[in-house]
C-alpha cells in the first residue's frame, strides 16, 4: 500500500472538517465526500490547496483510505452510498449514543458500529479510529508537547499500520488496541470521554493517554 495514500473524508462536519484540515496540512491529498447542497468552500480554503470536494461515491472511488465521520445512525447508509469498497481502508470515527442525563452507548447488535460496517462490507478493510476525543483535537492533537492517543481497533494489520502512519505524520500517537471486537471497547471509551467532558465538568480540552514506566 502506498506510503502517500489518497484520503477521502465522508462527513465534512466537526470531525471530518477538522481532520481534513489537519491531514491536508500534514501533506496528504484529501477529498471530502459530500452530499448535494453541502457548502464546503470555507473548509477547502483552510486546506492549503490540498483538498477538493466531490460526491460521496466519487471521493470513495478515488481514495485509498476513507474516514467516515457522519452521525452514527447514518454510518451504514453513508457507506452504502460510497459504492464499491473492495480493498479500501475504511476508518469508522463514529460513536453511537443517546443522551439520558449523560451519554449512553447504543451499539447495534454486532457490538459496535465498526463491526456492523465490517459485516455489511466484508471486502472493505474496516477499523475504528479517531473517535475517543473531541473534534478540537482532530484539528490540533497536542496538549503542550504531548500528542493525544488515537485508539485503533481492527483485524487487518496492514490497514491498521497504514492508518497508524497517517496518525503519526499528522501529529497524533497511534495505539493499536487490538482486533475488531475491541471496537466496542473503543466506543465505550469515547462515551466515557463525552461523560467526563460534558457531564462531569472537565470540559472538552481533555484526552486519554497511555502512560508507560521506563
Ligand atoms: N463532535 C465530536 O467531538 C466527535 C468526536 C469524536 C467522534 N465523533 C463522531 O463523529 C461523527 C461525526 O460527528 P460530527 O460532530 O462531525 O457531526 P456533524 O458536525 O453533525 O457532521 C456530520 C456530517 O455528516 C454529514 N452527513 C450526514 N449524513 C450523511 C450521509 N448519509 N452521507 C454523507 N454525509 C452525511 C453531514 O453533512 P450534510 O451537510 O450533508 O448534512 C455533516 O457534514 C459522529 O458519529 C460522532 O459520534 C464526534
């Protein structure tokens, strides 16, 4: 797989927009996959000439790696709209939840949105990632000199290594958290982040960090 993969981002909202700016600023060619009527002129202007926008299927067909950042309930529908996903790396950034005096994880029967995507698109190389912190960190992954951890779960080691290399080049710290089944744990960790940030009073400028002695 190319060391300079073409990156599509489907969903140009808080997460997709900020991640696109960050990845374009890190030297990647980025294409936002947007639905008709979505206005991305201001977003493209922030991407240093390294990003374009097109329809969702055009962006997906062009890309090697596709980041999916839409409302979690729309993830499967948005992936269906991408067209042929055979061999594509699909990074699921989405967190299924409802709000009941705080965030509550609402996974599909497969255990996670990621597992549901992997089941629906068996020829895609699906992994979870870039989901366990607020969108402010997709734009700026550092607190002082410390880079925020990106938790990556998936069964395809080569795809995971590629996304880890993208994360590193863009200033994040990738952490391999194991197989696809652990995407459910990653979703739970994201729900915990939302609780801490938005229910427990810590605010959104917080992140998880794996500490190591020695
Ligand atoms: N916000 C955060 O801090 C954060 C952090 C980590 C993870 N996440 C997860 O990331 C995902 C996106 O969150 P967000 O805050 O970026 O949401 P957002 O700001 O509401 O943006 C969602 C984007 O998805 C697009 N979209 C909606 N349905 C679509 C479809 N069927 N096909 C293609 N595009 C579609 C919307 O475009 P239109 O203009 O066409 O509606 C919009 O650009 C969510 O699943 C969330 O759980 C969020």
